[in-house]
C-alpha cells in the first residue's frame, strides 16, 4: 500500500494511506498524524481492510507509538475493526458519546473497551506528542454524533464523510466544477440539512486550512479551492431540505 506524505516538518508528519480495496464495501482513506513519537490514526476502516491498514500504519509511523484512534462517527467503514486495533495496540480510541455504548455490538472485548473514551458534543482538544489537535463538532454531517479533526500544525482539516467523492481517478481535486457531480448525490442524501452545513461553516471558515481531507475520495488543497468548496456547501440543499416530501405511506 502506498503512502502519501501531506506534511513533514520538524518531527510532525501527516500521512495518507489511500483508499483500500474493500471488495463490495465503499473504499476509504486512512490518515495518520505523527508528532515526535506519538501517532494518531483516523477512521481506521472496517475488518476487510484491517490487515492492510495495520501493516501500512506500522510502516508509516515508523518508531512512533499509536496512542489515539480517532473515530469521526459510528459507521461500519470506520469502527468495524476497532476491536482489532484495541487488542493489538495500547491505543485509546475516541468517539461521540452518542455511539459509545453501541460500538461494542460490532464485537469489542470488554477488557479493552475501557480504552474507548466518549467525546462530549462540544468536542475537545487532543494532545499528541507536543501538539494539540482540535476535535470539532460536526454533528448531523452526516451522523448525529459526528466530529472532525483539525491539525493546526499541518493546517489539515479532516472532514470524515463531508467532502467525500465517489468514482474519481485522482487524489487531489484540480477542477472543483468537474468534481462537484462526484460529491453531489452523496451529500444531498447523506448530509442532514443546509442549516447544519451553515452552522459548521461558521465554525471552520476562520480556521487557517491548507488541506481538506475527507475519508472517501479526493482531497482539496489551497485556500481558493477550499473556499470554493465551502461556498458550494453553503448553498447546498441536502437531507430534509432536499426531500421534504418523502414521508408518505408507500402505495
Ligand atoms: Fe458515514
């Protein structure tokens, strides 16, 4: 599996492990943040990719120790392999308090589940090595208990399913207008409302962001691209805005 270095400066590294073949499952990106000897893995993927991601993550983090597994939300492509990660590392995991008691249904050994910490709705600051990563509320985008991770050092905003695209054959977006059709259907149906998008945009627009890195598909780099993406989200009708008439008894 290849590694894409997104940032590497002064012992701080951000590495993308690009999409794994998950058979019939939707492909997902894995990301690693390393600061000094401490590593954090984002949204590690399901059981089908566990072995490959484990090997790739070990290679990418070199001698650093996996300390935190960040779970943006509760979907199977994110949490299904959590038990494996907890059993084979000493890492702790963080996930919304809304999902904390549901994830054990994927099969988590109770001896390791004490290392899974519930996150409050307001988010938190995670210490990793000598840096602080911000866990930002992203509820309703799409999950009701959803978080993004902002790394002020590399200026990468990890957005989970927000910004996800399907079917592209490139890793970075160069033409947003051409890319939007690959995001549109997913966002209209999976994101809950334009109100949630606008509330989220109000929080993230002031941040100094160099890369928006979603869990599926291509990433967006540079402020003009990111601003254009944010503008698209600002005007997007999705979820309940898009299908208010769906609540009808089927004939
Ligand atoms: Fe999801």
